[in-house]
């Protein structure tokens, strides 16, 4: 396996698959591959790895893509005692990736993440397993998701290798400046999810958006947000503007949609740049914590 740094290896525009059902996954991911996405992000908890595997299996026949052309991320569901789900130990972590690989129909993933810092009892055991999975070649890179400085500090204090990546909620309303600086100092790649939360149609289907998302949207300040006017200035959609903000901040981004036209739009980000003055305006919109997880040890949603 090539051991060059994740920052150089990961395609910066990935395709997210949260809330895409297993039945939808093959068609949707095949469309994303046709559009040009080469970074596909899934997770054990999404319950769509088998459908994604079917899309990967046909990728060479349909689009001439070999395994080395693709960057595949999946995540360990660590368990959560607060939900009555025992946290996984070392052996269970090894088994989980083996099961994910079988469903995906591949011999290795490019990035394996611990989905959340649930259950302090086995957090380091899970990380030790990830380190060994990397040594075994079943994953090229390892990382975490939704970890804060304290959680990563546990790994650091234990003398274990640091994560290659931390996947976290990042967008102009949730900029996590201290955490991002902490990660950058340690050369831990930042991968942004939920980049499109500020859009009024983000997770517009009933039950998909959290109460915190609705509260943020209903905040009076939202009515004065500059996204629409800036998108007009650059002649792009608001989604493109938000995704470009992430890219210019140095993050990889993971837009998700089942609509092929939107896939193309979200993937087309190279023809414009947000100027320094407008990036400074967007920097003023930070509202602290995000909406996808509780701050600290997340305990609400996957």
C-alpha cells in the first residue's frame, strides 16, 4: 500500500451517502461515478454498504474504473451504551471492518473511521484495532469522526499514532476554529460533512432535519445571511458557494444528493473562487456548535 499522506491522496470533492437507502445506493452511487466523483463516503451505520458495493462492482465495466481509481471511506459504528448498544472492543472492531469489506465487495478501504467517540471504556481499544487494520493493509488510512480535542488527546497521551483524518460538521455557521487549528497543527486532515446545512432545503423531507437545525434556520440572523447574494455575485448556486467555502478553507467536502443534475452542480467548483473580502464576511457567520451532533461526546444521531 502507498503510504503517502492522506491530504495528498483524498479527492477533495467526495460523495456522501447518509440517508441513501441500500435499495437506492447502487443507482445513486453509479450516477455519482458517472458524473466524476471518485471519493465515496459510507458507514456501517448507514446500512447501504451492500448497495454501494454493487455500484463499485460495475464501475470498471460501466466507466472503466479500477479499484485504484476510487477512494472509499467507511466507518466503524462503535456502539453507544446510552442507546443500550455495548461499545465494541478490539476484536469487534476488526470484525466490523471485515464485514464492511464483504458487503462492499472489496479487499481494502482507503479510509476507515471511528464514527463517534462513544464509550470511553473501549475507545482506545477501537483505535488500537484501527492501527492494526492499517498495518494489515485492510485500510490505507485511519481516522475518526466527531472527535474533539479531548478525544484526540487520549490517543496522543497513550502514545498511539494520531488519526490521519477527523470528519466533522463544518460550514459557515459551524466553523470550529479551535478544533480545526488543533487538527492542522497535528497534520490531521479535516473532512467536512453537512456542508449544506445553511440551505433552506437541506434535508427538507419530514424527519430528516434535527430540532437544532430548525432552530438555527428560524434564527432571525438567518434571514440576513449573505449566501444568496454572494451566490448571485459569482453566478453559482448557494450549494456551490458553501462547498467552495469548505474547499478554500482546506477541507474535503461530501455533498449528497440523489439528483444527477445536482450531483453535477456540486461537483463543478473549479471555475470560481470566493475572494478574500467575501471569505472574511463568511467568517463572521460562525455560531459555535453544530447541529448534527451534540458538542462534547455526541449522543443524539449518527
